[in-house]
């Protein structure tokens, strides 16, 4: 009962049939009113589809998008911050390596120290042994400056989310810590093997990272 | 007309650059300019019920990928293509799969042959939404969005024969809903 041409009529409408088949189909249409009617309908459907107008949603979707865009930004910053926390940094400067004991004492349970093996990176042959301080956050001279810079970047990106009083407290804390770092570094130039000064410097550096991490996280998650 | 499009294109490009730098106001302008087109695409591809969610997902994905927009095509074209890719995965991501394409054939074959009662007739757009998923996707991509069977077959991971059959069945079902 089904006309064998019926299933090919959309292809005819779209010009997808080869010339011979199309000619045969056209010849069939002159004899078959049912198929001719279907072709007219199919053309009308395709034409109607082209005439459809776009319309916007009933409710504004922007608030939901904006909230997620801003949350995504915060999460991205936070992820960067979390990656920094996990970063292992290596002291390779000889005077700090020599002061490892002091670092251990100063860190008092929050920082552990290893020299050589035991999961720490192998020191480069011919250089002073590397001292690995691993704990979130960890400290090294090599990684310290990039870590600080990255945290400062995160903080700067979201600084406007913090109230001015909080910003003032953060800046005052960082200024105090920077002074302590500068004083300890200057003193170490005079007395590189002094374990007290080395520990003092390590503590100040760690404190600066802590303050920056907390401030960056606070800024990144504030709305 | 062409001048207007060029100006729109330049404005879009400026806004894309700003948005890629984190400027949400610029991104909102892009959103407002493209919302109707994207929401209509989403509504036709995944249905009225999921259209709002899908539209939001498209814009969120666009925001996350703005840095990959090179400006070779208009922003609207880029966004539209990104939207189609997301919408094609929409059913899969919600636990439905390509098996539906084959099931659709059965559903369409059993569709009523007669025109429905006038009082129950749907408008044409709503009728598209009532098509089975696979037939609806092919119909929207071919007859509304203007893609070729070869492109649609590649997008859907099926043969051209399948997309042609789906399109024909969709049209046959929709002809009952032509406003006359």
C-alpha cells in the first residue's frame, strides 16, 4: 500500500537525488496526486522552518550566569592558591642549608626538614646539599619569590572585594613582615652561619606566605 | 546592512577582548546580543523544559573558552557552533544516548497519519518540540540552521542515510501542524 517514492520525496525537495532518479520522481508526481500533495507539504514545512523567529526566554538568565562566572573566577583563583600551598620549594643556598637545624627548631611541628633522600629531590652533584622544607605552605628561596608574586597577583585581582579596613590590616601586616625579612637578610649577610638569624628569616618568610594566602583566599571567596 | 554587520562585528570583538580579560559587563553585552538566537536554538534542540539551563551552560562555556576565540568568524557564529556542540551532548550528559535515534524511527512511524483535531493543534514551533529527540535534532540542524546532511551525520556520528530518513520523518510528522 505504501508508495515506494514516498520515502524519497524529501530528497527530491532538497535536490539530493541524482538527475535520473529526480526525473523519474518528477514523472511519478504527474501521475500520483498523493505524492504531489506530500511534496507540496514538505516544501511548506521546510519554508516554515526558515521563517521561524528567534525569541528570548521568559525570564532573564543573566543573574544566574553572572553568579557562576564570578564563582568560577573565584574558584580559579582559589585553585591557584591551593596549588601554591602544595608547592615544594628547595633551599639551595649554602648558608640556609647549613642552618637546617635552626629551621627545624623554629618551625616546631609545622615544618619538617630532610636533607638528601627520603622523598626529597636529589641535590645536584657538586653543589651544596638541598634542604627540603615540605609542608603546606613550604619555603624555599627558589620558589619563594614566584609564590609571593603569584599570591600578590591573586590578591590584587580581587582586592576590590575586600573592605578598606581589611586591606589596611593586610598591608600593615605585610609591611611589618617585610621589614623583619629585610633586617634578617641584612644580618645574615654579616653572619651567614648564624642559625638564629636563619630561623628568624625562615619564620618571617613563612609568615608572609601565610598572610598572603589567607588574604588571597579571603578576597577570592568574598562577593 | 553589511556596514551594520561590520560595525556589530567590531563591537563584538572589542567586547570579546574585554570579556576575555575578565570584564563581565562586556560579556553581558555579548549575552544580550546573542540571547534570542541561542535560547531559540536550545529550545528547539533540547526542548522548552531544558532550554534555560542549556542556554546558561552555553554562555558559561563560552566565558571559559573566550581566550580560544581567534576572531576568524563572527563571535555569534563561534558561539552558535559552541552551543550546538554542547546541545548535542546534552542528552548524553543526562543519561540518554544515541540509541534514541533508532527508537525515534519507531515513534515516528507510529505517529498519527491524520491531521489532529483543530482544537488540539499545536503551533508549528511547539510541534517541533514534540518530535522525538533524534528527528528533532536533524530537523533543527538541517531545515532551521542550514547544515548539510554530511555535516549533521558527522556531528551525530551516524550515516547520511540515517539523517535523511530522520529529516523526512520529521517533516512528515510536522506537515500535520502547518498553519493553513
